[in-house]
């Protein structure tokens, strides 16, 4: 791979546009490493290292949405077929982009050649876990929005800190014990913090005037949700419109200013999909 030159303090002419909105994924990626953000999201000439876990996650979300939008009436076979269809399409698109599997990222010591079929089987099992969990907990239902839509992969848009923020919430859930909560689906271990859930709760509250202050992650590897997390107004999570507005305003200003300083560390760089192109990598 050809190394790019080290950047100046400020990158004022990125290849791509800076975008018309901000999102949690942009915020978390920038916080992790601004320079990696620049390489992955602002450059058209940088080739990211593919992996099998992102197609896995995309396919599980698609299968869950398909089942939920059917009113939970679609057969298990049909939902499995949806997972397989999306997973294979995502994998094939990455193979077309990068056919050399030796360049793909490994997963926990498992090379891509083995990880691709492994995740197909694992994802199909998780589809079953998803259906079985809600079969045993039918009183946990997608919340119906004022527009009359089930809140599944629900796109919301709001102004926070003078910035247009878009969030696609996996599920706004009507919970028999906790009322309306936000739930995000993860294929594996959820994050230790609740930052993503905070963004989803605040955006939902701003759009609908709800008072959501709880959320959780449904975890595919366990086949059930993790612990309920307290969100809105908690100082530890800073889950308030003012705090998040400030975070998104700073993100927007930094991106528009071309401010992408490197943040190298062994852990961050090891899992980075563009570390082969980075002169600041710590591995």
C-alpha cells in the first residue's frame, strides 16, 4: 500500500463533501480517531479493509425489520431467507471491491475465509434467537408513532446545537414494565457506555415530546437484551439536548474546518480498517 503524506494541522480540502447532516456514527467515529474519520469518510482514494462482521450486523438488522414490519407474522424460514439474501449481497459487494481475502480483517483470530461462512451460520441462529425472544415476550412491542408507523429502523431528524442530526433508531419499544424505551440491536457485546442510546432517546424526545429516559441493547450472541440503562438527565452519561448539541456542534465545526488530528493507540489502530494507509498508526 502507498502511504499518504502526513497531514498538515488542518486539512482544508477533503475529497468528499462534508455532508448535510451529522449522526451518532459520525460522532463516535470522530471521537475514536479524527484522522481515521478523514481517511474513511473524506477520501475517495483510500481502500478500507473489509470484514465480515459489518455484513453480519446489516443482515441481522434487515431480518429483524422484515419480521417486525410483517406484524411478526412472517415465517422463520422467510426471515432466515431475508438474512441470507442481505448477508450474501453485502459480502459479495465487498468481495467485488476487494477480492483478496488475505487483505480482509480477521475476527478474534479467525481469518476472513473462515469467518464469512461462520457468520452466515451464526447470523441465522441469531435470527432464531430474535424471533424466540419476542415469542416469549409478546408484550414488548414496537411503539406506534403519532404518524401510525411502527418505530422500527425509524429515521428521525432534529436540530441539536444548530446542527441537523439524523438518527435511525433500531426500535422505540413499548415495554410492559418500563414504558417507552429505546432499544438497539447488537450482534455481539454491547458498548460499556450508553452514548448511542442517549442520542436515540434525546432525538426521540425532541421530535415527539416523549420523556424517554431508559434504553437497552438486544444482544444477538445472548439472544436477549442486556440491562436496562438510565439515560436522560444522567450526569454520568450527559444525556441531555444541551450536552449532545454541544458535542454535535463541535463535531460539525471540526469537520468543516478540516480538523482531523490523529489519535493513535494500540487498541484503536489494531482494529482500524485503514491502518495500512496511516503514517501515525501505533502498530
